[in-house]
C-alpha cells in the first residue's frame, strides 16, 4: 500500500505539476473504493444534505451529521487526505469554528476542515491554523449562501467580481489556508488564481487550469436525480463497475483529459 498522503504532500504535488484527484464520499464502502483507485483527497461534503438526505440545499446539514459521515468515511480511507466541510453556521465566529473543527478532528479523524467565504473568513482561518488545524478555503459558488445569491450561479464573470475572488484567494492563503476549492468560476479566472497562489487549487466547474479536480461522487456516477451538472461527467458509463469508474476519473484528471472545455465556463 502507498504511504498515506499528507497536506504537505498535496503541496508537493502542485510543485511537481501533478494533478490532484478528489471526490466526495459519505460512507466507508465508497471511500475504500476511491482510496484503492488512487484518489488523493476524499471530501466529506455537506452536499450529503442533497444527495444523501434529499434536501433542496446543504443548509439543513448539522455538525453531528458531518461527524457521523466523516467517521464512516475515515474507516474506509488509508491513503487519501481526509477533508470535511464545516456545515452552515458552525463557523460563524472563531470560537464556534474552533469548537466545530475540534470535534471533526477528534471524533471523526479528519485532517482538514473546509469552509466557505472570502475575506470575512480571514480571522476564522487564522484562528484554526493557530491551533494547527489545516483549512481548505472555498470561493466562487458558495452553496451555503444560496439564499443570498439567488441560486447556484457561476461567479466571477465580470471584472469587479473576478478581482474580488482573486483578492480573497490571496488573503485566505496569507491567513494560512492550505488548500482552495474554486467552484463554478470562469476557467480563465481559475487559472489566474492558481498561478497566483503557492497552495493547491481544487476546481469544480472551474476549468482545467486548477491544480486538481473534485466532483460529487453521485454526480460522476450518474446517480443524482435530474440533470447532471454541466461541469460533471458520467464516468460509470462504459466503465463496467464503480471501482473502474473511480480509476477512470483519477486517470483522466492526472492526464489532463478532464475537465474538457465542455465542462467549463
């Protein structure tokens, strides 16, 4: 078995120009299959609220839900870096964020916590990093802000909003974030941000210029009801089984075949 990956190991991958393959998981079985397929980062996303619990958004997900699913996933992972979302309102201030993150690390065994938002999260990121809790930031489309933004819309299309996202990315890196997810932003903007940062960027609907890619596993297996997101692809089609689909995804990310222009904005 390969040695377990670490957060510095992901940074080293960026330095070597090696693409990072990431997927979401919510249980031990799927997590083990991803790990065996060579997935580098397994994310327990609050997307579980939609794809597992059947809600219309991620907002109903609680910290206890996240801890339960993260602990399940952790039992299936041996190599990949384990990242878990801090759910809605669990990091509204530094004290609450520290308490929430400590529970995810202590009770579920995650290595990194992920939170949404730009400069207004700077102090929270600093507080977590000061306590040696690695942070993955998240910019662009922010699912926990869906009511404010009015829907799941591409962000950073105009010059002003693109500049704000770029500035926020730099601020979050300076605050100590170890990783950055860029969701549904134009590919040109994601490439500019990636080139401006020393930390790895993980894209979802952000083009091929990011240091890595992440998809919701239910989307890339075509399990999610309704229309598949533009930025996703059915990796199960023609693969034979789920394990082969995961291996195919990893290979296409590594080789730069996914995402293609048809998956980008």
